C-alpha cells in the first residue's frame, strides 16, 4: 500500500452467493462490529438483484456497493443484460469487469472487457478490472506478457482523466477459490509490473494514483503481509468476504499501525556519560 498516492480498497466479491434476506443478516452482523473504516474504501460486490437492498442496508456506513458484471451496451434487444446506467441508478458505485470466471465460463474476450470498462466509466461507475494468468500461462512463463495484453485491452479507450476512477485487480486464476495464495513476493512483483504498464501509457503521475488490488484466496491470515507490498493497495476477496467476521478482519488488516506517541528517551548529556 502507498496511502500517500492512492486509496486502499478492500472489496468483497460475493459471486453467486446470498439472497436478499442473507444480505440483510450480513449487513447487521458487519455493522455490529464496524466502526467506520476511514482508512480504506470498503466495497461489497453483490448479485444484481441484491443491489438496492444492499444499498439500503449499508446506508449511513462507509460500505459502498458494487455489481459483478455489466453490459457493454446502453440499451436495446439484449435479453438478460443490465446496463451501467441501471446499476448507477440502483445505487452501485463500483462494478467488477473481466473477472476470470466470466472470461473462462462465458467467453468474455479482452476486447469485450474493454467495451464494458468504457460503458462503466461513461455511466460514472468505477470499474474494478480483473486481470490474471492461468496456471498454464504461468507454467509457460508468459504471465507478464499476458497481463500486459489484458491491461492494455481493458484500458484501450480510457483517458488519463477517466483513469482516476479505475481500479485494477490482479487475480491469478490458479489462486482463485483454491486456497493457494500467490506468495507475497510474486503478488508484489506483478502489482509493480501492472503499474509499469500504466506508467508507460499514462505517465508516472497518473499511474501512481491507481489502486491495484490482489485477489485469489486472500484471507484474514495472509492479508496484512500481502498489503505490505508497495503495489498491493487492497484486496478483492471471494470466499472470505461471505462471513462478516472474516471480512471485517481483512478490513482491520488494512488499518494503519497506530502512531507511537510515547516520547523518545531523553538523550544522555555528555557529563552523565562521564559519571
Ligand atoms: P477467493 O477469495 O474465493 O479465492 O476468490 C477470489 C476472487 O475471485 C475475487 O474476485
């Protein structure tokens, strides 16, 4: 994390979990623990139909609500789709775009991800863009190339001004839902690689203000170590975000260490040393 230049973001991705009633119960459990976490942006990306009730349940807290996908189209004959405008009106502030589960299971291409990012930005949402290599790509040692291609495609039409609203989540596909987290060094290295790609396109100043999250079996035990990397500015959390205690523990892991205000020991005077 580097709090000087960018915000820390702890985001839950609930995937296909929780009914409206369960969302309400979760919000009550979380609010019971929660002092307002001012040290990070806390986000829950919930199923579409839960968005209005989640927005209501978390009103007056610092938890923002997001969606997990969005249409690249504004309106028209696209059965089953939900537009960015609709999400915005329902109270969402964020939207996950290009999650590997959508790329893999629903055939989303880099090109489509780029169009969705643009649709989200046009409607005033913040896209959380997911990138990451598969196990096969990792074994072939083409992780950096693959991620470069994904980041560039996702940001193809994004201006330097709109970049301010973009969040990137590095999620190695082999780490998602497997309990195998990337090592701190590896996650940190890829975070830095992503920032280098941003810097080449947008310049150092714009690149340093983008929050880059890590996702893939992040939990309350490994969060603090991952967040200590300069280019890991938060987490995108699946399973561990479904439980209010576990999610809160990760938000806590992002809390800055308290400033030690005990006065420093008095310097010894030279005449004391001679005594
Ligand atoms: P897990 O935390 O369950 O591995 O899921 C990560 C993820 O896919 C978040 O988008």
